[in-house]
C-alpha cells in the first residue's frame, strides 16, 4: 500500500511539473483581434436649393420630387434624374411636354460633352503613340476554338467582305449603291481632287450616306478643314454635309483592300458588298 501511495505521489509530481512547464512557455499575452474599419466614399443628399439650381427646377417641383421619391419611387427610380422622374409622374400634358424637352436638351448636352472628350482622348492617343498595330481577334485561341464564332462570321458574310489580299478584293463583283447604303470612304491629305470626286460620285445617289475616314491627318480638325475646302457651291456643301460622318482612321475597316486612296467600300445592312 505504501508503495502504491509513493508511486501515485510520483506521477502527480511529474504531471504538476509538466503542466507548469507548459504554462511557463506560453506567451505572456495573446494579441487582441480587432476589426479594420473600411471607409467608403459617401455622397450626401443635395439640398433643395442645389437641386433646383442644377436641374433648372422650381422649388415646388423639387418638393414634389422629394416627396414622391421618399414615399414610393426610391424603390424603383433611384437611378433616374429629377427631371425624368417629374416627367414620368406628371399628369398635365403641357407640363409633361416641358419636362420632356428639358430632359432632351440636358441629355444632348451630356452626350455632346462625352463625345468631345472621347474625341480628345483619341486625338491625344494618336499624337503620343501614333497608329496602333492591327489586331485580328479571329486568330486568338478563344475565337479559333469557338465553333459559334466562326459560324457567326460565316453567316454575316464577314469572310467574304474581309479579303485576305488585294487580288481577292479586286476580284469582287461590281456593286451599285442604293438608298439606305453606307459608304466607308478612306481619304488622305494627298488625294484632294480624287477624294472630292469620290464624294461627288457617291452622293449623287439619294439616300446614301458616307462614313469619311481620314488617314494621315494631324488631328480630326484637319479632316474637317479638308471637308470645308470641298470645291462645290456652299449651298450644295451644306445640303450634303448631313450625309457625311467624319471619323478617325480605323485600319481594321479597310484591312485587305488596296490602300491607294480614295478607297470606297459599299456597306449594306452592315455587310461590305464590294469596292466602288
């Protein structure tokens, strides 16, 4: 019995010593886990006076807008501007027409400024980096390995309208423009008389419009200057200007065709039928 007690006391002493050793090797203090605050950009609500001044609204209209958005349409129309919301909920035809006109003018102004900035970005890119290399996305693995992509190109005649070389382009059958067609016309600063002659030739067909691409011009304004020097009477130039849309040169549009200017490609329902 005494031997068993002695053995038990020995095991208890060993266990106590081992436990003390473990606690003594543990860190004195555990680092506290704290939450990291994420700060989001917040846009506070504008005052009624700021809304009225920015959107050209009366105090009564702003109050009507605020009340309506609070009780109902914040759940549906939170992404719409005040003028559109007021136009939607207005029941008086005359007032609703005024809201429609006000919204239209504001939207046209926004679109105009966006296009101007996009044109400035394009001009800056051209000035700093020059023409970028042509990228044929049909050669990328994603396209090559996609049967649906090849089928879609074949259905819209893309392979026939994008010849691989000049010989194939020259072999395209002659085509005649008709009302509703679009002509992609490529000119440069050195083909003045030939470019103007092609303009006259294409625009003799009523209902045909031209997408005018300028190659080698310093900036878009120089292309517009070239167009202003078109040697036709001023009234004729003004009447035909609505059918001409100047554009920045896009090499993909004319890839595979003889690059000698002017190049006129007849496009019908989005498909290039041939060269004029």
